[in-house]
DNA sequence: CCAGGCGGTTCCAAAATTCGGAACCATGTC
DNA sequence: GACATGGTTCCGAATTTTGGAACCGCCTGG
């Protein structure tokens, strides 16, 4: 196991749920001996990937991650084009929009477009969620080959909220429906009372794929309003597919860094 | 040289000026042989620290840096408190506010508060600039010990814009003035026609230090207006120092990860 | 005021990884 | 068809990393 692997293992311990960690936390989470943890944390701190709170001695992501994270935003084109369209839809419907990418079997929120409705922002950028339990997560999965999907979903199917697919077969049924209709829908899954509809967009040029979704309160919307969202999304999908040269039938073969 | 060191060396090649790099760029910038570069780039890509554009084959910071960069924001307290105050000052004066940290002899912008005046945002968050040529950069340096300053400034004093201190002695004169008045001023330095005033804030609790500055067009402001900015800053500084327990006379001994 | 825990650091020999030169290869282009 | 670009793979030598153990400074509770 290389030094880099170890470093990454530590970095992966941080999440929105655990934005900072103590020495003991890191030891427990990685299962590494004290000396190795000590050396590695020091190395990561010295190089700016981590910072240490001088008072509590806890570790958190460092200045370097902040700088590089800003640069990652530059990788635009597809995302900013989608964001522009999403902004208009959100302005018209009042709902909240999300753009996310797939990483393994999880999705990471890249952009959020706050809506005007009282439903407040629940998934800030950087948030990582199981792709199986979100509308645009499943929309992205639906565009992969069955073999790829099988490889991404953990061998022991995870325990998901009640309305999410409960096993691999149910999942494939829902993905097939998405493949037919082009739109993915979720309700009362990751968050109780919250529903969303989304679709996946894949650049014909670079092959990168993003998920675009609109999220709303299930209680506060009528069936007619949800049908309207679906129409809006379908129109946005058609326009973006045309702009980006997305061939719907073409399956994604390789997605960057998404093995985990 | 450890694998981690090499990885960091590559990551440091990226900047706002060079947000993506080709294989050859990385080889040239690091001076490493082809095989090592190949292996390392692959490792970085596989672990999510870098991404590769499938079309151009160029490398850029990856999803993991985006996620961790968002978490870095969580490290708030001092910064968010300062941001709140700065927001009010910017609303009153119409100028643009910056919060930055010191890293070695450079500063990195953490937050920006856009003003209402036509002077547009010039330094987005994540931007790295020589601390010697900015008002809050010098304000932060002024709070270090002379020995620490000498250690941070490169042995061969860098070539700076005309109005910046041109050698170590001039620098120390300006820092002494900042130490006396508590406020740092710059005009026509990093950017022609742009002036700024700033100060450094150091948490009495954690010891971390940030720079807070207000930036304006030199042409479009009168001396009276600049004096007003100075009063506003002095008042904000006094308030924040009280809130954070900042003892002005106490010199910063160690600042995180700021050796480079 | 001593014991014990936390958060480390340092040491060392064994084990694992990295290093870099060289050969090779797939694409795209002149 | 030759050449450049952007890699990958191989291999022995050289360098790092590893983890157990001992040690240390600080703080807290008894």
C-alpha cells in the first residue's frame, strides 16, 4: 500500500458528517497503527492537504484543497451550460435545482440553484449521497451498461429508504423505466417529504456525464405541478442534448475515477 | 523523496494561471522522467485528486479536491465572523472586501464580498498573490516576528510592482508603520489603479490569522473617501479584536503549513 | 501529587515501494 | 511513411515505508 493510497484513505475519512477529525478518530477509521498515523498526518499537514486546529488539535482539510477545489470549478463547459438552463427552469417553477456527478455508486453535488419556494437547500455542493436513492443518481446509473452497474453496486445491496429500490432487481426495473422515459423520479427517499425529478446528460464530445434534477416538497406540490416539472425537464433535456451532442442510446463505458 | 511529496509537487503545478496541464507540462514543471510522471499522474487520477479530460487528455484538479475544498469552508468561526462585519462595511462604502490567509510569503483569497461600485471583482477565492504587494498581505506579515519574516521572504528579494517595497529594508519600514497604525495601505501595486486598505486579525483562542481588506479604484475615490474607509476599518478591527480576543502586541509564532 | 489518557514523536530492522532508463506502442499529423 | 505526442511496461537497484515499542509533555480526575 503506497504512501499516496494511505493519504487518500485519510482524506476520504472527511465528509460533511465529519468535517474534522481527531488523531484517535483517524486511527480508528483507518485502523492504522499510531506511528504510521502520526507520520502521515504530519506529512499531510506539512504539505497543506490538511490543517490542524491549534486549539482543539483536530485535523481538517487544508488550504491546498481549498485552492484546488476552486480550480476544479474551472472545468466548466458542460456544467455551466447546464447550470444556465437549470437556472431558468428553477426561476419559472420556483423549485431547487441540482447538478451532480457520479462517483462509483455515490453522487456528489456540484452546483445548486436555490428556488424561491420555502423548501430550503438541503444538499450543499460537495455533499455525497448514495446514487441509488436519488433521482439524478439513478438517471446517471441508467446510462451505464448493465455490467458497469453491477460492478458499481456493492456485493451486499445496501439498506436504503423505504421508497428506494430494495434490491438489485427492483433497481434494474427502475433503471429500465428511466431508459424508456428519459426522466427519473424520486419521492420520500433520502429525505422524507422531498421529491425530485432528474435526468442524465452526457457530453458527446468529452463523454463526461452529469445529473440534473429539480427538487420539491411532495406535500406542497400538486400532481399537475409535478407534471409541469416533468415537461420543463424534458424540454431542458432535449435542448441540452442538442447543444452538447448527447446521443442518448450510447452507453457510457468509462467514467473517471469512479471505481470506489 | 516520498510518493506524497511528488504528488504534492504535481498538485502545486496547478494555479489560476494554469488550471489544467498536459502530460508534457507536468514533466517540464516537475523535471521528472516520463515513467515516474506517468505512474504518478495515473495514481492521482485514480484516487480522484486529478481528473483527465477524455478529449484533450489534459489533467485538472479532481472531484476529491472539490469535495475537500468545500469542507475546508466549514472551518469557520473566525472567518465567518469577520465576513459578517466586512459585509456591513462593504454595504456602507460600496467597495469590495477580501478575506485572505498567509501561506509562506503569499496570500490566498478565502472570501470576497462584492461591492456595489463599478470596480469589478479581480481576485476570486483561491487566488494566490505575493503577500508583499498587497495591503492585507503586509498587514499579516507585520504581525510576525522579524525572524519569521526574514525566513519567509525569499533570499533574493522578488521583483515587485513600482509602489511596493523594493527591498527588505523598505519592506520593514512599511511593516513598522503598519505595526504603529494598525492599518495597512496599498495603491497601484498588484493591479494598476487599484488601492486597498487592510488589517490582520488573529484569534486569541486558536492563534490563526486572517487578513481583511477593502479594495477600491484609486481614480474613482477622493482622499476623504479613503479616510472614511480607514475609519470604517479601524472600527471593524476594534470590534473584531474584542470579539476574538486578539492581542495586538502578541507576535504570531507558528502559522500552519506556511513554510513554502 | 500521582496515575492515566491523549496526542504525539523517535528508533530500528524488515518489507515494500519507488525510481528511472529503455524499449515499446497507439494515434494523429505533416 | 516518418515523426511527435502521450503514454505504458519492465526490471534491478535504491529508497521509503512500516509497525512495534519505548518515551514524552500536557491535562485531568482522584
